[in-house]
């Protein structure tokens, strides 16, 4: 009786320790910020509980059998060969457990692939070693920029103390509105990269010559960080992803400002092209005049 209660107490304290470690540990998944991320997180925790139950069950029976039936207590090994009942049980039970785990996982994967009717679409292009973003559809359509690592070289070379978001900070964040379905179209310009933002439940390869897509709807405003998750060359560790989720009004303001910036940049480019063209015309005219004079 005493043994039993000691065992129960030990078991319960292990479980309590385990669940307190699971919540808010830096080794755990980040706090989920989208429906998909929440699904992934919940299933991850349930699977760990299942693993723990199997671990305790299997090792409990094993240690009990070994200790209770040891030779020094006078036990003799049984000498049987075959038990159809046991074989059926140890095949059927794991199968049922696997099906029970695969069912919700499959549902989540199908939901992850459902990129239909987005509120906005953004193309993300992987480059060695940065990301390019083009807002293709929805509010902010036409915005286009590159997003590069902004951690100073001095920090990389240990000449300065490392900052809070060391290697997880960029010059231009990918800005999106909260509560809107954002479809991300992915491709790459050189080698395979992968766009991975754990808090939003996204991990998708960006493959040159192919288009892949994924989506998220951010639950809360905030800054969510990720990284390229496909070994893509020497600066693979230096192409982070920063998603900045703003409330609707702040996003509208950001988009309007960014669009003005983009269009004036486009206008400037157009003007300089025009100037270059007219400059060329003048040069041609001058040249023609020159040859006439000769
Ligand atoms: Cu990469």
C-alpha cells in the first residue's frame, strides 16, 4: 500500500514537472499565433503525453516483470513459443494509436494547404541571402521590397555584445494586418530556401522555377521571427524572416506610406530613364551634326 502511494506521488510530481516545463519553456514551441500554429502545438503536446504514457506503460511492465520474477526469488523462465492472442493485441493496439494520432494531423495538413479566398497575397522570393517581398493582391498591392539581415557585422565577429534579436532582425519587416488571411506564394531565385515562421505555423520550401503557397491569419498584433530553414549556402544562417502584424488602421497607414515611397521611386526611375533617353537623343543629334560638319 505504502509502495503504491509513493509510486503514485512520484508519478504525479514527474507529470507536474513535465507540464510546468512544457509551458513557457524556451525549449518548447513558441506561443501559437494562428489557428494552424495552435493545432500544431496542441497535437505536439497530446503526442508527447501519448509517448509518455507508452513509455511508462512499457517500462513499468518490464521493470515489474524483471524484479518480481527474478531468479533469486526462485522463479523459473516459462518455456512457451507462440501466443496468437498476444500478437494480435500488440499489433492492433499500436495501429489504433497511430490512427488516432494521424487523424487530427491529416486534418491540420489539409487545412494548411487550403490557400483559397485570401484577403491578400504576397510573393516571397528566396535569394542568396535575403528575402524579396511583392504584395500582389489586396491592401498594399504594388508594394515591393527586399528584407535583409540587419544584425551588425561587429556582433557576428564578437567585436560587440550580441543584441536581443541576434541574427533574427532585418532592415524591412514583412508587414501584414491582423486577422486577415494572408496567402504567401513562395519561389526562389537561385537555390532552394524555406520560409519558416514557427509562431504562425508556417514552414514551406521556396524552390527555383516552382511556385508553392501557404497561408496564415495572425491572431494578435506583434513581431514574429523565423529563419530560412533549408541549407542554402554559406549565409544560410543570415537570412531571417520578421513578420510584423499590425492592427488594421496601422496597417492601412503603413501600406499608404509604403506605396507613396514605391511609386515615387518608380517615378524617379521613369524620369531618370527618360532623361537618359533624351540625353541619348541629344548625343545622337550632336554626333549627326558633327559628322555633317566634317
Ligand atoms: Cu535560404
